[in-house]
C-alpha cells in the first residue's frame, strides 16, 4: 500500500498550518491574511448536484474543509409519512437523480417483505435487468466524468451520448426516460417490448467499443495518470471507521458487494465475481468503475440470455387505495453503483408508512470522508476527489 | 436586504452583527456588515433603445447567443448534460454554459427550489447582467409539482423572480428543453424578454415575497 | 513516462472523420417510445367520473369538475378529471387505477408556454393535438390490476341437494371471504344515487373491511330497516352500475349487506342502534299492510316518537316478502328477525284485520292523526285466454300464499307456468321442489312472451331454475288451454314477435303459423299482480288522483291528495322491496312534517 | 478561427459544434448588454491594456513577406517589442481581474502569471537562438532568410529552437494540458470571473486577435513567413491546430506540474539551440 | 467465499443473540429475515451494547442511525443498525427515549459518520446529543424557526399552504356528493 505520495516528495512545511485548538477546532484567524476562505459552492459547474464545500486555503493547499448540504432538501421522509404506500412509489424515486430505480426497488421490496407478498419469477428477472441498466447508465456518466473533472471533455461527451441510448431503451421498456416508475410494490409494470433484445445488443456493442476508446483515452494517458495517481488516498483502515462502501471500499481491497454477500432478486443465478483493486487512490477508483462497467455489460447479457420468455408481471396485492401493511420494521439493501443503498422502513399497520429512511452511500462519503480527504489536497484536485467518491448530494439530505 | 427582518436576530452569524469599532482617531464607528456588504440601491429600469431597427438587431443577437448559467438548481439539471453532448447538441443553437452569473444571461431553474437554494438563486439572479431571461423547467415551478406540501420547497416561481418560459414535464426531456429555447428565442426577438425591467418595477413585491420565505440572510462570510 | 501513454490518447482523433451522431432536428423527429408516458387523454364518453384517479394521485393534480355536455345521470357522476400540470409527475397510476379504462397517456411530451395558468386542462374536452395519437401508456396487459377484478365465489347448495328441499340456497360469506370482497371497493360512491333508498354503500363496505360490524349496522339502519331481507332478495340495481364492474365483475354489494346483518345478534340490535328510550310525542299513526313499505314507515315513525299501529290482513306480518317469496330464497326466521326488532320499538300490530271489512278507512282517518297505506299487490291477474276458468288453472300468488301457510296444494304430474318475471320463477322452482318430493321427477315448463334476453326475471334466477331441471321456453304467446273431457291436456302457444307497439303500449304481435303445444295437466298464471284497493271508500277515492294502470299518484314525500293519507310501496311504484322501503322512509319524514305544521 | 477550432473539437466528440459565425454573434451580444457594473478604474483599464497588447503585436507584425503595405511598421527591433507586447497583454489582464475581487480570479491570476513566465523562458531562448542564427532582430529579415524552399525553414535549420517554441506555444494558447488560466472545472473561469457585457466583449475580441497573431508570429519565425494570403491562412491554421490537436486529448496539469514540465524538456531544448549557434 | 447454507447463518445468529442476551437484558427480539434481527435495549445500556458488538462480536460496519417518532405513546425510537461483514449478519438495536426531554449520549467515538447522523437527528427531530462534534450547526435547513420538521406534530401541508403561495382557482368536488345534489335531494 503506497503512502500518500506527494509530487515533491517532501513534507509540506507545517508552519503555515493552524494549530489545533483544544476543542478540535482549528484556530484560523481569518484576519491574519494567511488563509483564504473559499466556497466551492452550490453554483460550481463541477459539483454533481448541489453541495457546497467551505474550504480554507493557505496558498494552494486546503487546510480545512466543511461540507454544506441541504440545497436539495425536500423532506422526503416527511412527505412519505403523509402518503399511501402506493403514493410513496412515485415520490420515493426522486430521492436520487443518478439512479432512480434503486429507490423504486427498495420501496417495493420493503412493502412486499412487510406484507409477505411473493413476486412472480418473471418480475424478478425484469427487476434485475432494470437495476443493472440503471447501474450502466450511472457508470456511463461517472467513468468518463472522472476525466471530465480534469477537463478531458470528449470522454464525457461519448459517455453521455451512450447513456442517452440506454435511456431510450429505458423509455421503450418502462415508459419513462430518467424516472422509470417501473418497479411497483407487487411486481413490475410491463413486459419487454418486442425487438427489445436486438436493440439492446446494438447498444451494448457500441458501449464495448466505447470502453476500448476510454481505455486508450483515459487509462493510459500520461497526464491523467500524473494527476490521479497518489491523490485522494483512502487508507484501508478508514473503510470500516468511516463506513465506506461500494467501489470506494473495493478500491481499497475490501471484497464487499451486496449483490454477492446478501444476494437479492436473481443475482444468485448469475455468475460474476467481485471486482477489486489494491491501491485506493483516484486512479484505482476509476479503474474499479471501468471494471464494474464491463461487469454490468456482461451481467446484462447474461440476464437477457437466461430470462424466461413469458410469465405474469404482478402478484395480486390487496387493493392499493386502502392497503394496510401489517406493523413491523425492516431494513432492505441493494448495491447501487455508488455502494450499499438501503431503506429502513417502519410500518404501523395503517395505510401510510410510519417512517422510511434512506441509507445512501454518499451520506458518509460526501460529508465525513470528503472533509478528511481534502485536508492538504491541492485546490485543483478538490473536484476530482469529489467525483472519484461519486457523491450524489440529494441522497445526503433527502 | 435590509436588516429589519422580524426573526432575523436569531440567525445572525456573529461577524454579521452590528458592532462598534474604535477608529484610529478614537471615535466609535457603528458597523452594520449586512448593510455595508450589500448595496441596497434598487435596480434601475433600463428602457430599450429608441429606434426600432437597432433594438431589433440587438434582440436578434441576444437571441442567437444565449449564455446559460450552469447552476443546476433542481432534479432537471440531469437533463442538461444530454443537451450539451452529441445527442441533442444545443451549441448549434448558440447556447453555451457559463460558470459565473456575471457572464450569463439565461437562468435555467431546472425543477424544485429548496429555500436554501432559493437564496443563492436570488443572489445569482441579481448578479446577472442586463436583459436576463429565466427558463423554468418542470411542474415544480408552475404549482409546486410533487413537493406541493413540502415545508422546504417553494410552490410558485413567478413570485420570486420574473419567469419567461415554462416547460411542462416532470423532468422535461431534452427535446422539450430545446423547444423551450426556441420559444425563448421567439420571445426575445419579439422584444417581450423584459424580465430584468419587470424585476426592477415590482422590486418591493418580489423582495417582500422573498423575505417572507427566507429568514437567514447571512451571506457566506468572505474575510476580505 | 511510458511512450504508449503519450501516444494512445491521440487515437481519439479517428472519431473526427466519423459521422457526428447529433439528432438532426430534435423538435419533431423523435416521437416518444410506444409506451411513453406523455400528456393525458380521456374518452369522455366511457369515463363515468368515479374519482378513483383523483383518489390515487399523490400530488392532488386531478380535480373533478363538471364538463359541458355531460350531466349527472344514473351510473355517471357527470364530473370529468381536470389535470393540473403544475402538480402532475406523470407516474400514470391514474391510468392503471381507472375503473373504465378511459384515461390513457399519449406519447406527446412537448408543451412550452409563457403563462403558467395554461397548464391546467380537462383531457379530452379541449381538443389538444395529442388527443388522437394512439401510441402512449395504457394499462399494462397481463393480469395487472390494483384491485381484484374477479368476485369472491359464493358457495351455494348444489342443484341435487337443493331441488327437493326448501332450505336456504346461498350460504353467505365467511369472514375473510367478505373482507377480500369488500377490499375490491374503490369507494367512488356512484352506487349511492342508483340505490332507490340511497344507502351509504361505500360506508358499510368500509365497515366490513375494517371488521367493525357495529358501525356497519348503524349505517345500514340509517336508510334500510330490513337488512336481512334486503340482503337476500334485493334486485341490486347498484351492482349493475358499480364502477369496478366496467372492467371486471361488480362488487357483490347485496351479499355484503347480508353478511353484516348475519354477524350481529338480534339481541344487541337495540344496544348498537341506541333506540330504547324514545319518548312518545303523543301522536298516533296507522299503517295498513306490514309489507316492506309499511314496516319501514313504522320503523322510522317510531324513531321519530310516533305511536304506530299496523293492521295486517294475514296471520303473520311481512306481506309479499313472506307470502310472495319462497323460503329457499328468503327463510322466514330472517324475516322474523327484522320484524321482531321493529316491533320491539313499541309498534303494535293487529293480525287478521282487513281494512274495509273489520275497520273502515274513514274510522282510521278519524282515530289516527295520519294513515299510511302500503297494501301491495296481492291479486293475481289472469290472461283471459279460453280455458282459464278450469279448476286446475291457478294464480301464482294464491299458490305461493298457500305454500307459505303450509297448506296442501294440488301438484300435478306436468305443470306449465305462464309468465317470465321473478314471481313466475319462484312458483316454477317451488312447484319443481314439490314435484320432486311427490313424484321424484320434475316436469315443469315456464313460458313467457318476452324473448330469452329480456326476460324480466333476474339472470341467476333463470339459470338456477334450469339447474333444477325446469324448462324455461321463452318467446311464446299463450293461445288457448286445451281441455278434453274435463282434464287439461296442455297449452297451445304461438311465436311472439313483439310485445310493445311503437308508442310503448302493450299489444303483442304473433306469428300465427309458428305454433307449439306444451302438454300439461295443470296451468299456473303469473303475469303480474293487481292491487285491491277496494278498502278505499268512494268519498275518499274522489279526493285522490289516479295515474296510469290505476296507481295512486303521490307527491315527492308520498302524500296523496287526501292530505292525511300517505300511500307507498308496490301500489304506487316499482316491483321490488327496496322501492317499498324507500317509500316508507320518505313517508315517515312526510308524515312528520305534515303533522308538525298541520 | 477559434470557431473552426471548436467545431473540430466538437467533431471529435461526435457532435456538430457551433456554427462558424457564432463567436461574432457572441461579441455583438456582449456589446448589446445593457448594464455593466465596474469595480473601480483598474478594472476598467485591464481589458484596455489587453487589447492594446494584442493590437500592438498586430501593428508590428509583417504579415505578407515583401509586400508593401502589409509589412506594416516592421523595423529592426520589432521582435523584442512583440515579446514585450505579449507579456504586456497578460499583465493588463492580471491587474484588471485582481480588482474584480472574486477569489477565483485571484487564484486564476496567480496561476496565469506563473504559467506565463515559465512559458516565456523557453520561448525567449528559442527566439534568441534564431536571432543569433540570422543575427538580426527584425522579423522581416528573418522571414527573408527563410525564403527559397522548405528546407530553408528554421524548422530544419534550427530544429531544437522550433520544438522548444512549439511546446511553449501550447502553454501560450492555453489549451487543454495547460489551460490552467481558465480551468473551467476547478475555479470557474479564473481571471475573467468578474468580467461581463462590454468588458468581456473587449476581452473576447482581443483573445481572437491574439491567437491569430501568435500563430502568425510563429509562422514567420519558424515556418518561413507567407508569400500570399492563402499561404498565411493555411500555415497559421495548422500552427493553431497543433495546440488544439494536443489539447483535446489530454487532461490538465496541476499548476506546479505544468511549471515543472516546462522547466524540464523545453528549457533543455532551448539551451541546446543556443549552444549550437553560440 | 464458500456458500453458507441457511442453517449455519441461523445458528451463528442465535449464538450471537444469546451472547448479547446474557450480557444485556434485551426485549422483543424480532427475526425479520434469516440474516436480520431487531432487538430492543433500554437507553442506558445501548451504547455499551453497541461498543461490545463492535469490538468483540465483529460488527465492524455501521449501517445507519435513525429515529422513529411514536407520537401516540410519546416516545422516540432510536435504531442503530450494525452489520457484520464476515458473517453477513445485520442486527438493529432499538431504544426508546422520551419525547419531551429527548437526549441520548453521543456515540461518535465508535464510528466517524455517527456524528453526521446525530447532527441530522438534532436538527430534524430535536434529539440532543451533547458532546457530539458540530451537532448544533444547521446541517440541512437554514433559518428554520418552527419546531423540528420531522416530528409528527408538525404538519407540513398546513405549513406549505401558509408560507408558500399555492396557486388559487382549484376546486374539486366529490362524485357522491355531486350526484346527491343533482339526482336525489
């Protein structure tokens, strides 16, 4: 494991850093002119979503960082306490813009688990397909996005174009472009349209070719390597301390993947192994995401091959207009492209949920971990570290 | 943004509080940071130029090169990257993303507006220059959308900043967004894009609405 | 510093020469996918304004508003959904829950406007250009519903078990069967207006769902004092209009009503309905006939504090319910359960007292403050075809009366019943049972003027009759009963082409050469009943006005022109129980405010 | 010119890119904006310096070789003058933006200045080596010396100087590996954060002139000047294209990395070039 | 990883549960799935229980901390969910704290992200965690002068109607009433 390798491989002189005050606060007396307070604010073109980081700089080194969230707070958990279970279905999707399908699946799964409904087999396959396609379109945006932070623009252009093709496939299957509203408590809302498999194969072919291009463009690009190797290093010991999950943990060598550890839907019928890297810096994390991309392509192909032809899509649930779910609580988790994504649902036997709480991976990555990583990083790397952790602010404040 | 907001004292950071400072010549100066920071003069109404032809030509140029402020306020901002990339290339229509409010003249409000974002939106809107236009996406700006009963999102956008064009859709598609741009161009060329003047005329009404919602008027405390 | 790292990025340049992938003209050459959720469309004809789309919408984006050209009528609330695109999130739950399937989404998605008020519209009414593109989101097909389309099957006695005994045929719902059936209700309330008594149907279905029988009973008794009876023999108009019935089987409202009444013991009726300590306001009302109208009037009058006395001509109360309807459809102990509760409210009843014979109407007029006449139709009508005077030709009503009183009646080997209504079916199936008991075989033929589809009897009645091996042969006009040496040989019939002529008056046309002969040695006529109001003496009759077919006309609170006389039930309106109950209910309030401002 | 470059860049990304007349529309629109807020005199003077730098170079640059009115005012020491004007423009920008008061512009300026100085080093070395080689300081003579056939271009006579200059050119144009000055992702747009409407218009016009002139300068110094208009356009186009060619496919260096990179290879080449002709 | 069959997970879990039961009195154990159980423990013992689980029962990964507002019986229910990545087990510890003076001792030393959870709970529910770092900075809401919004007695619909400006001119009517008005008086 490489220690943080500084380009000038000399320790920055600590003199200009503020000493730590007794209560852990750094005594930065702003008027001393040594420090500049800068807001990597909500209006920054680089921020994915709205999250502000209050940086205190001395020269180009960041001395202290505080993440401010709350720009996208809509109080989902409060709204969902006022809505019937079926009405929570379209509301809970809007919690995370990058991957709406995981919210749908988790709400459906917790409702089914609490009320003991069995989902038909065809619906399970369709759900896995939709979840994998959601992971695909999210990775298509973040893998080249990492290069985009270093202004390698064309990678992003290709990636977002291909993501758009995947969105078209979503549109045919589910009827919606980004918010699919497809996985409903009890099953799914439609079978595969005809000719879907052929079009899917076409798009996957284009994405294979894209992965080859990205490899040439990003992964053996001297400047990209210089900018990402050794930056934003996560010590393996932090993984448990900070609750790091998903690709960021796998980049630090931990073999943790909810799809493998707690198999849900039909993941136990698909054979794949967990991707992992060892030196956990930005380069390793983007490498992990590229491997995940390749893995998702392969998974989708497997699903398409093994999927049964016909089958009914929805179990018979009680009348949704007054569906009383028996009292109880459950925690249901799934693996989104950013890590473990879980719903903690409590129902009190009435027609409305008592409490639904989303455990998003960015909750720890963006707030506590990012503040730790940014200390003595360079101002130019703030944005690339944030994107490498794949933070999605609406998940933090819901 | 005067200081007399009713529950204002509760949320004032210490460095913004009114304080007395001893001047070098010994006299005491009362410093009220919030007033000094923000010039409180009202935006003047700038009437378009007299003769029609020049105004028409300028309007044409304003319509052809729309510089959008890259501030994704809501969930619709996920539909803006596809707009800028190969699939629905908006550069062809003269649309370009500008990072700073100073240089941009179209403000895309891409969905719901939390109160905290609303404060930044107002501040960015006031920083924008000259003939500025607002494109409101999605149903959240028209009548509150799905968060009509949320305590933290505003219901109607036209109460806070003058809006030029609304695009329907719960996250309108990029094509609908482009149609929105076309409509905006039409409106500018027809000379109806006077949002800035409208903001100046009804300044007090807008300010009153904004004050009713936002209680914490502290601005990030730059230290110089 | 691998050389490869410096050079490989340049491979990206090969993309320059490839054709760019931008969509040429994005505005109009990228239609939504075949299943895309675009803007709303609604066929206003099939929509019945049931409001279930408004109920499921979590953003309250849908309001129900009146639309020009669609007014409220039976089974259609006349309201149409208006969608507010400042709230809608295009989740299409309203399309999936729509009971009639009229609301769908087109795949059009571009709508740009400068004025925010424009985004509220009634789909289908303001002709938008996407009203007729048929691509777009429809309700997903393979068995995808939000509420059960199929009814809970009600188990009945098999034909073999029931065709020789008079025990009750329909067993009624078990607890979780009733709850599953009640769960299918979308609480739209369209059935309330169709039910003549305007019962709070969604209310008591909700009570069944929440298993709160006491509240259910309270709701029932608000508008219908005879739930047990009504739960068995009501003509359930509400089920024909139930919105769930449009795309699936309607809710079995009648059986649910019966389920509630069955669950509650008659002992604690009083406790639940809180009707024991009603102080009497001194006024007295006389009720003639203890049929549904009479009983319901008596119930509500005694609730209002009046002292009610009922005069019944037969030995037991119940009128047509007891004497007209055989026991396998309506067991007598259920009738007694309802009637005993009403009597327990302080209503006294005088059996075997016939008005006009023992007491005259004018006596009642003087002794009581108001009189309610609900005597019903007890006289059978004869077809008047030759041979009807033979002693083996009976009226259905008398036979049914005798069966109820347990008297012995003549049951022949082969019997023909003339008539196609419910009463005809009742007499056919009762005689079939008696034939089974006596001869072990059934030879019954029921014939009627009307053709098979528009037989007046309920569909399931005809079906069950056929199950009990009675032959129902519709579409024949009776010509003549052939009598040979004192015994009936059979009935000559001839094909009936049409029953009513252009103006709707009853004069059937026959096709003479298409003859048929039903061999039988007993004939029963059941072509409708007449009323015997000869107890109304001439002087009172002068004050009254008579409508078509001799029925007394009354105003909307059932008051005849002789102010003190209220007339209700079958003699003024409608063939079934629920109309009687509704009239009784209205009459009670009519009498109440008549006596208040007298 | 810059529009065509952006169009080519767009093509790599697979999209159509902006119509070629777009930059002119942008400039017109910028002048058409109604109100503009100034942050004091210096803020106002910044763009003026910038434009004067650009125009200055334009004046003293011999565009077409040996044609009368197009060699405009080229005199003996104009090479040094042009170098001075280049740096003068950069300085003007720095002063103006500093007044703007936005932290991002402050950082942008510190980066811009440090990067520009490091670019100057190999550039001046290359220029000195050429001056020594043709022992003259006037561009027109240098161009004259390179006439007659491709072999006479400085590219071949003094390859090290050309390569050093070309690499430093990358930094001058501010394309991708070294576009730290504007750095769209890290600090929104660097120095011109505060500039808007007419000021920005001035800056934009100057930027267009500056890029073209620098291409022409390099053409004259290293690629044998231009005989006629067509040759001028083609050559400057390719020189400009070189920086775009590299820029599109490489991400951005951090400031200390770019400074360090410049001081390594291009400096070495510059020194060798000088030694050869010493 | 070899495929663990169902029974082995269950008996590992039961051994852990018994271990916990012996040390701390825990009530109403609910087995939601074979790898998920909910356990209730009273307020004082919770942090000790969690530290015990973290140190020597291998529950290294902290999943989430949240609060559920049982307003009827005046209680907040705090749920700590912990996960044992090796055994692939989840155990959620529930504690009931009173709604009026809602305080809970802080657990931020165990995991770093607990501080953020506690900050959010302080702001959203008003549950105070004395000593947790930066607990009283406003985390999500800015300039909020009403009761903490996630409590159930705060009605968000009423609040939205008075503060924000709902668009007037919307009137809906109920089909049953409408028909009642038109068809039968």
